[in-house]
């Protein structure tokens, strides 16, 4: 087995997930990680899957393209490269809200990048005409520490005129 990634993007409609995963099932693939979202009527999905050794990215793309056309999504398939391990880190959540204006996400994520903090998930929403919310799941390197990062992020929050909370992520046991 080896890993492939599949992305699908297009106008939302019922049946997209079923159509794509049917092809994966029929070709002997198993989903490893998957994320799907609906944003302003646009559907997006990314999956990492375990594929049989004899199934290449080009073959899977060829099998998924007609299905994608039927359900109205553009599909891309790529080989997943092994990523070297990241430094030890602790999961945290950054929540922020305030008056909507350009640059909020850029300024916060720029500070995170400068601090070598990895973003593992980001969700943002405009709530009404003036309120904007962002929630980021992040991995804070042990060498940085949450208190130091919080100070840096609070400075950005003040400059942007938003409220920001940094808290440890709740780890759930399944």
C-alpha cells in the first residue's frame, strides 16, 4: 500500500461524496484522513487514502475524472510524500473575533509562521455585516511555549482591533 491524496472542488449538490468514495472502494482504497467543507455553495474535499501498490495517481485520476464530471466537481490526485517529523509540539486553539476588515487572517498567520507554529486547521466566518470570527488549531513547539506565543498574538490582536483567546486543545479519547 502507498498513500495518495484526492481533492474535489465544485458547486455543492447531494451525492458527491458517495460518487467519489464508490470509485475508491471499487479500486481497493481505504480512507486514512478526510476533510470536507461547504463554503458559500462551493463543496471542497481533500482525502488521504491508502491505495494498492499497483494503483498509481494517474490511474486513480483517470477513474475519478468521469465521476467528477457527472457530479460537477474537478478532481485532482497526487502521490503523498513522506514528511519528516516536526519538532515536539502541543496542540492549542486560537479563537478570535472582531470587526471585519482585510488583513486579520494574514497578520495572525504571519505571526504564527514567524514563530514556527504549524496551523493544522483554520475556519473563518463573516457573521452578519460586521463581525468576523476565526478559529485555528495549531501546534505550538515546546521550545516556544504558550505564554510567549500568547504575548505575541495579543499584540497583533490589539493592532487589528480584535479579541483573541489562546487555549490548550481538548484532547478527546475515542
